[in-house]
C-alpha cells in the first residue's frame, strides 16, 4: 500500500491523550532492534524507508511476514519494539495482538491497520498495544514519535506494574489488615489479613458499604462507632478510631482492634477514597488488663490491694456525701496466724490466707470490697450505710465465719480475728485517715482480749501517737546511752544466800523521765528494735557479772530475758557465744529466761538451739510459767533447767485455794522432773511461808530486794539480804517440815 507524502501524522492514542507531551529527552531510550511484522512487501519497504530516513540510523530492522515467523523470531532474538500489521495471513485483528503479546509480553507494541475503527483501536490498547496507527495517515516524523512514545509508555507501564506488584505483595504480607474504599465509602480492596479478620472475601466485599463489611463497636458501649470512610473523607486527614474498639466479624465474633483511617487524594488534592489499617490487639489488650489487674490486686488471694481499695474508698465517700450516707472501714488482723505460719510453714499459711479471703468475700455484700493489705491483715469497705450499727452487724458475721475450722490438706486449723472499725464522716474524711483509725481501733481490740470488735474513738489517736513517739525515741536511745540495767536478787529458800541476779532493763528518757519496760518492750518487739536492745542487755549483763567476779565478790548466776523475736533470729547463737567469748564469762553462770510460747513455734529449731545451749553449759529457765501452754510434754521434750512460777499466781496464794493449788502442782511437777523452781513476785511473809512449806527452792521479789543499780547490788553481794529476811528464813528452816508435822506416833490411834 502506498503512503501519500503530504498526509499529516495521526494516532488514536495520541489523539485521545493529547495532554501527554512525551518523554523528556533525558529519558529517551535508543531503539537498537525493531521487528516489523508486515505481509505486504510495498508497505514493508515504505516503512523501512521511513525508518531509515532520519533519527534511526544504527537501528536494526528485522522483517517477517507471518505471525508464526514473528513468534519464532521473538523466541530467539532480542528486540526493542514491534511494529505489527493486524492483517496477516495467519493472524488477524486482535488475535495477532494477543499472540504477539503472549510471545513478548514486555516488548512495546505498535499496531498498523487500514481500518479506521475506534472501538477496535480501544480494544487493541486494552490487549496490550501502546499505539494504534492507520495506514495511509502515517508520515515519517509521526511514525518515529509514536515508536519512541510506545517504548516510553511500555517502560512506564512496566515500572507501574512493578510498583503495584510490590505494593500488592507488601499488603498481602504485612500483619496488619488493610481496607480501602472509594469516595462513597464502598469497599475497593481487602488484603488477606482483612479478609480473615472481617470474615469477608475480597470478591464478596467489593462494592459493599464500609459499615457492612467493617462493623465496629466501642468496648465501653454497645452502640456502633463511626468507623466508616466518610469520617476520614470529610475531615481530609488521618484519624484514629475510638480506643478500645471492637470489630464485629461477619459471623458475630468480637475482636479487639486498634486502627487508623486516612483519606486518599488524587493529583489535584481531591479525596477519592479512604484506607483503614487495623490490627488484632486481643493478646496485647489481655496483657494490659492482666498488668492492670496485677497492679491493683493481691497476687496470693486475688483481692483488691491498697491502691484499688483507696480508690474505692474515695468513690464511696464521694457517693456518701451526695446521698447523705455513711461509709465504714473494717481493719482485720488474724489472731494466731503467725504461730500457724511458723510451725506449719508458709505454704500452709498461704492456703489459710486464701481460705480466709474466700470466706470474707462470701460474707460481704456485692457492693462491699474486701482487700488484703499484706501479711495477715485485711480491710473491708462497707459503702452506703444508713447507720454505724450496720457495720457492727457485719463485723459480727466476719468474726463468726473466720473462727470456723479451716480444713486445709490434712490440717484442721483454727484462727480468730480482731477488728477495728472507723466510720465516715465521724472518724475521717478521706481514705488514709479512715484506714489509719480503723487500724488503731484494731490494736485496741487485740488489747481487749482478741476476737473482738472495737469502734474507733478519738482517745485512741493519742495512744497511737504516743506509741509512734516511743518507737522513734527508742531508735535513738541506744546511741544516746539512755538504757541502764538493774539487778534483782534470787534467794535460796534453804540458806538465804544470793544465788543469782536477773538483769532488768531500765530506760530514762531525757525529757520524759523513766519509761516502764511494760510500755516500751512490746513496741521494741513489734518494730524489730528488740534485737539490738537484747544484744546490748546480754553484753552488759555478763560484763557486769564478770566484773563482780573479778572484784572478788561471790559468783552468781546472771539471768537474762530473751524474747521470741531474739530466739528465732538466725544470728542468735552466734551472737550469744561471741559475747561470752569476748567477756570471758563462764557460760555455766548464764541463765536465759524464755517464755513458754517460744518453744511452741519452730519446734525442731527450738530443740536444736536448746541442745546447743545445754552442751555449752548455758542454763535455760521458763519464765512466767503457768500463763501459757504449761504442757508436761514439752517439759519432757526440751532440755530445761528451771521453772519460774509467775507472780500472778504467787500474789494470790493467800486469797484463794485455786491459785495455791496451781503453785503446789507446779512445784510438785518440777520436782518430779528434777527441775529447779523459782517463785517470782514474793512480797509477803505469808507467801514466803507457803512456798517454803511446799519446798520451793528459790524466791525472787520485793521481800528480798527491788531491782537495783549495779553498785547497790554489789553491796548486797557483800552484805547479804536484809536481817529481817534472814531471820524469817532461819525461822522457817528451823520449823519441822510439813511432812514431819503430819506424822503421828505409832499407836496413836490406840491411845485415843
């Protein structure tokens, strides 16, 4: 076919995209090899002439006449562009394009045809052609420009495809779900993660409204949240959906999510759609809830801890103010728990605490709060009370339920509790004050005899302040040298000789004067100061006893009181023997006085310590005997040297048969076990007379001498007890014994 030389260039694609100005000179790629597929020799020759006419010098033009030849050539040669006639003997129209594209999908393709058919041109472009030229309307410049544009467009298509492929692979591989919509909010894309999370396949979701495919709720509300694309489209900016969102999957399953919406814009900045990126935060949210729960709850019992309790008390107070109600705080401390924990071990103690927590939670109302404060302390919050008496009723129920037996493993355990109560608004206007005052009342309940309820009274605050002041001053008393030791003699009932001394601590406060040991010793035990104070007492007592021996005074036994806290301390034995070594004091002259309760805790370790003391020669006496367990079994089990009858029994000897009988029984039991007996608190001749008649070996009390400073006691060692006391003992020793006075002469019954 011949081409007129004066025909202006024309191309369908060029006509339809008139805004396209072509590639920049810097981006033009030279055409090295061109494949011409044309069965008409005249058209082929004319095209080759055009190609050789300008700008394509150095370009190799390969010419084939059939599609089969073209396919074969493309399979074995590299070409830069294909110029294809649509009217070939073995391929016609779109078929030719499809076969060429199949043989060389990445090679730019320009088609030639003699048919001026716009629909065919459009279909050709859809099948992969880069341009569509009409034979008879082609001139050289237009042909060359079309070829270059075709190469550039193909390059751009390939780059665009690669970019799109990268984006598609990325979207398919990321762990987040991605949903896209058009400007109307209809779904245009779901990645695989979004398909899984929403329950919608992309093919099913396309074109559906966002609200149908991406249904969400707020975790704090059952109302649907505004999560459609319109939110981002209208605001024309990125936006986070409400926190704690929940996705409703197609099957109704609720999935906690976090997500972000952003609008999609075209080149002119117009919104054309939106993209939502979201992720499943079930694990993270569950972990956050667990962390939050752990921060506000006790790990052992699962009950609210102090942090959460304080918050709930504050809320209860705010509500009570609005509704003119009262709020009660009950502070509980278990009676006897430490003994169980020490003797049976912490695992059993933990189970007991869990059992008590369960009972407390069961006995209170649904609106009440049970909290564990730590150790064996619990707090119960009772909001919205009409009257304070309601708190007393609840406290009574708690007392009864806690006291019921706790069956744990093979043990049947019994504990009680002491309860202090404070009430808003009378006893405090905030959580801290209410808890502090309830705690103060609880200590008063313990002093009243345990397993009781005590409401807070303002006077208790004064005692609490007093206790705190004493504790603070105790911490400085050792450093300031405010402690001294007094010594009280022990007397042999048979000879009247001083057999020993008991070291008794005295505290002279610089501003308050003397403070009774009964007042500061329990506080020292509670706060742990008894350990350094006890070591101070032991060191100074044995040093003083050694000083008397060095001065030539009669050797005596030095008795030192040891608390349960000191006895259970891991460093007790090491510290004791270190003091004995440093002072060079004879261990056989040292007697440790322990209360009965010390032996009943940690029985195995108690036996070890007592045997170690016995082996070293240190004597052990049970102080205040008769006020505790008073069990014959432990007297036989433990290596003990002496019993000290508590002064409460001795002081009642003259007033009743019951206490006298107890003293008689203790003396008889001790003698049968070959234990020495010391009577404490002897103040009258009548008491001395009774004890002597029942063969008590030693006595101690005001009758022989009050506790006195070391210098005064040294004079007592030199001169002995008072003449009156010596005379009384001599008279008692000269009397016939009770056994002898009860003897009758033989035959007395016959002489009557």
